């Protein structure tokens, strides 16, 4: 196998993200003046920033811990916000209080009164308890009692954060779109209007006349209000922006969302062997995800040799989601079923990530000498793992599902071998032990992740989002997201022509960022006159914009 695409000094930064306007109102609940956000009424006596936010950062979210805490967006200077706009916020409810007041059977987490004392839900997102589980409910009525009420199938976790976007336009040709964690969960055409344009937007409460009612306890964070409705691309961009990670100088990611070759970074696709296939499953941590797995004994896969070079400077992060359903006992002396193996210079494993055969817990082994077991973390269930090495102080930080689980010290980085393949599904012994496992969202980044970045990596996997700023990478696409138009480009590498699976406008950039070619509504691109090297194709059609690396031989 040839070693490809290790270092480039040029930076290519094409912004394919949706453009977002500035919010008209914003409350982030950070800093000394968290309770003085313009346009908001915030009760600091019965609500405080004592809550940790979505990334486990303390004192960074509004905590409704009593029945009297009040958080309202008054929007006095923007009355048009009650006719059209977009509201974005994070929320986590716990409902530990017993004296909460629903509207009917619905507990609002967001509420705008239409001026009535009954059927007052001008714009309301809340939850109802259905068969013991909370389910999202959306309601909107006019002062003339026209409108709708619709229960969504999406569950609302009382132990975890969700991000919500409500985009709306009242009146003729109106609509309401609701997004949860970047995914459209409700779209409804409406024609009714609100007659009262002075009522505040309320969170975890509802006011009827002069009667204030607490409808939920929990946490709210990062409220943003925009005066225009957002389309789906913009709504997804808002959510993805919160999860964006600034990558290191080199990064590779294998997401396995479309096929075994889907990835970004300066490397070849993953090499698969017998039985290592792509699967689709309902992942307990985050809905429908796709992943790659070796559900057949003896199946393995390997990453291209060049990927190992990302680890060469000693400060790096490896993140992946994994589950182990079984293993072989070809080597009875081996106590670990290996999911990922990085080679050392003596023919063995520099780093192994996998499952202890006896206890079934997550286990790391470093250079076949020191080991760390993460008790209480069973790899018989899906777990998201971030393994982050810091060469400055020889420390390792291990995060599981976004939270720090263990730390260790290592000082044998000199034994790392970057000239052999990283393996999936087995160790490097002459008679290997095979793990019957599945892997998803494998990322190798030349950077030590902090706690917030580890939490973001977990959230990206959990909600099926890819959000990296690779501005400082050797070959980068600013804010790379999952392909919107899903155009396949083949063959790649090529000596002359490449074909597109869908018609698209194409722009070709070299590694300096210079535009060297463009095509309109094309299904085939003629690259025969281009010099050998690496190019970036920006492909656009009615389904979106997508960037892909192409190798001209």
C-alpha cells in the first residue's frame, strides 16, 4: 500500500455552511452579567446559573429549581417577532417538583400566549406523559380557536439536554417547523394569526391573565431569537455550530454513514476484509445511526498507513463509538478483545482499545505493559470513547459518553510505529483474538481534546452531526458537515475523467485554494489536462453543496 497525502503547507478553506443572521435577542447565561440580557426578564432569586450546561461546564445554564423562577423574552422592541421568526434554545427538564401546572395534559417548555385564558397556546412546545414516557407536543391556536395540536413521536429525555428550534410564520401561507437536535420533527402549514402581539415568550412556565404557573423544572441555555424564519439548512447550521471542534493540523474521520469509503481527511478509504460490513441500527445513545462492524468471526479492517502519521507528534485524540458482542479465544493468555490496535516498533500493540473478556468493561493497554480498566463502562452496550494524549506532560485522558472517566501517565511514546496500519477488530499477536464488534464515527485528530471538545465529539456521534473547523489543517473544508447532496465521485484516484452520480455545478480548487476549473450541470469532469496531485471539488445542485477531495494520478 502506498503512503499518501501526509503534509501540505497550503490551506484550502471553502465555507459550505449555511449563512446565519445575527440574533435579535440572545441570552447565554455566562459571565458576571448573565441576568441582564437585553429583552429578557430573568428572576435571579428563584433561578440561578448553578446548573452545568450541555458540555458539563458549571455555572453556565439557567436552573429552574423552584416553582417561582421566571425566564421570559419580552421582545418589546421587536413586536414582529410574534408574527414570524425563529427561537433556538437548549433545554433539559427534570420535574422534581410535585406542584407543577400543565395546560391540559401538556407541560410547556416554551410558550407564547395568544391573549386568551383558555386555548391560550399561541405557540407552545411542551411534553406529555404517554405510557409513562414524555413525548413532545406542539400546539398553536388563534384567538378564534383555530389551529392545531400534534403529538410528536420524539421522546424528551429527563436526564439529558436537547436542542430545539421553532421556526414560524403566522397568517396566510404560514407554517411552523420544529427541530430537535438538528433534525426536523414537525412541519405544519397554518393560516391563522395571533391577535395579541405584546405577550412575552416564556420558558418552563405559562401565564394566563395575571396567573403565573410553573410548568417544568430543569435547565435552559443559549436562547437566541431571530426575526426571520429559518430554512432547514440554517436550522441544522445553528445546532452544528454549538458542536464545532477546531481540529488539529491533520485529521481523519471515518463516519460510515453511506459506505465504507465515506470519510474526510488526507487519506485513502478504510480497507475492509471478509465480513467487515456496514450496518444500520438503532443506537441506544442517539437514534438511528449507521456503523461498520465485523459481526463475523475473523473479520477485520485496517486504516491506511498514512493515518498513523497523525499520532507522530505525541499529542493526539482518538474518538469512536463501539460495542462488542463476542470474541474468539484463540489466545487464552489474552484477556482483552481488541476493537482498535495501533502498532509499536517491536511488532506488537502500542495502544489497544477494547473489552476485558472477563469483566466486559472498557479497557486500554499501552505498549503491552500498563493498562487502564474503566469500571462501570460495559462494552456490551454502545459507548462513545475519547482517548486523548498530551505529549507535553505525558498524560492520557479517557472520556466515556462525554464525561472524564479515567486518566493515566505514559512515557513510552517513542515506541509508536506510524509505518504500519491501524487495525480494527483484532490484536497483533501471531494467533490473534478477534472481537465481534461494531464501530462508528472513528476520528483521529492531531490535537489533545479538552473536556468540552470530548463532550462535543460525543454529541456529534449521538445526534449524527459532523462539525469540525479545519481552517488550520493541511487540507481543510471549513465546517465539514454530512453530505447534503450525497454525490458520489468515481473513479478516485483518476487519470482522466471522473463521473458524478448526480448532475451538479462543479468548481475545482488546487491546494493553494486557487480555482482551476469550473463546470455547469455536469455529470462528467475532464481532468486529463490537470497536473498530478490533490484537488478539491465543490459540487452544488438543488439538494445542497458538498466538497470532496480528488486525486489526479
